[in-house]
C-alpha cells in the first residue's frame, strides 16, 4: 500500500475489542463495515479483555471478516500476534515496543505509532502513520494523556511532516470534521461506533462528515 492509498484507508479507522462492544464483536465489525469504515484495528484491552487462545480466536474471526470485505486489519500492540496472523500491520504506543524493533520484525507491513506531541512525532519518522490523541475527552483509555484538542495535529503539519495522521479520543459525528480540517487524514473511533444503538448508521454518519470536508 503506498502513502496515498494508506491516507485514503485511514479516513474512518474503527478500533475495537470485545470489552468495547455491547453486541457480539463479529456483528459490530460487520455492521461497521456496512456503514463505511475504511480500516480496522483489533485492540483487545481493558476490563474483561480476552487473553491467550481466546484472544487469538477472536482476532482470527475479525480478520476473516475484514479480508472478505477488503478492509485492512491492524493489530494493536501485540507484534507477535500481528506476525502470527499475517496481519496488514501493527499499531504501537509510546510505552510499547520501540518502532525500530517493530519495523525489523514486521518488514514493510503498516506500522502506526501513537504520538502526543511534535517531539514524539519527530522520533517516530519510520512510522507509516501517526495516531494523535486524545483530541477530545475519552472514557475508553484509562491512562490517556491530557486532552489537547487538534493543536498537535496542526503543529505536526506546520513542521511539514507529511506522514499520514489520524486523530483519536472522543471523536464522534459532531466533531470529526474539526479533526480533518486541522490536517488529519482521518479519524480513529471506538465508542461512537462500537456502542452505538445502530452501529451501521453511526459509522455511516461519521464517514459522511469526513467525506464532506476531506481534502480529496
Ligand atoms: N488511544 P474513544 S485515546 C485507544 O490518546 C486510544 O492515544 C488514545 O476511544 C490516545 O473513541 C484512545 O471511545 C481511546 O474515545 C479512544
């Protein structure tokens, strides 16, 4: 996947694991795909998260749904799982494995890195994309850094760093366009899709907002 294709795939990046769902994760993912998500990250974290064989089995099921629908499948944090599943990529945080070692293990697959300021972005120039957050208040990540709005996205763009960016944290249909206008290629969303009464409609509403103000 080249940079243009990745930028396009990042438009509506749905992130989820079983603790984020009120319905069955396979149903949530299937409905989110029908609503128009463009990329998926399996993030099995938080209270009640599956481990071991159960985590692996759920990852396989979700990857199968992604493959059938040509949605790239990214694994959060767990580089060994990403390699075992031949996932399309992996996403790592600042506290996870360093990007150099991830890159060495995973080769030319997609590597995303969470960054919270310009300095971290400059240290992670081997990344294929940056996840910048938390943009808005979120209840999903217990150890989230302080909320900073869209300012870090603007700073990275002003520094003429061209790596694709997704904003994350508290993003909904109502505020997604602000993130794109600040210079992001897309938005990463957990709760606004995974816990919506109608998952398909929630995804479609966010996708519509992004398409309306996209640079393309
Ligand atoms: N990472 P929701 S915020 C997984 O700031 C994650 O890096 C963040 O969930 C960061 O869409 C976050 O439910 C949680 O707010 C996003």
